[in-house]
C-alpha cells in the first residue's frame, strides 16, 4: 500500500469541489444515494477522501448523465 501525501487526500469540507457538487450538503446526499461512492477514512477527528477516487466517481457520474 502506498503512503498517502496531503496532495492525494481531500477533507470533506473541500471534497464537494473536487467531486463537482455545488454544496457540501448536495455532495453528502449524492454520496448516500450511490452505493459505489468512495468511502471516507479518518485522520484524527476529520474525514478525508482520496482525490483519485473522487475524480473517478465524478467521471462515472458525468458519463451516466450524458448517457441519459
């Protein structure tokens, strides 16, 4: 397993920007609805997401929207 650096992870408060959601609330709703959404992990008291996982999730969501 690779050691993560700060450039590889995103805190929940900033994850909505990377995922393409307008607000944190809409980001959380999308994450709850999608069973294939990336799971957060804890560092101390904060939840973090891997940037690569969020970008892949965004690409899948965008592709599904275009396919409709």
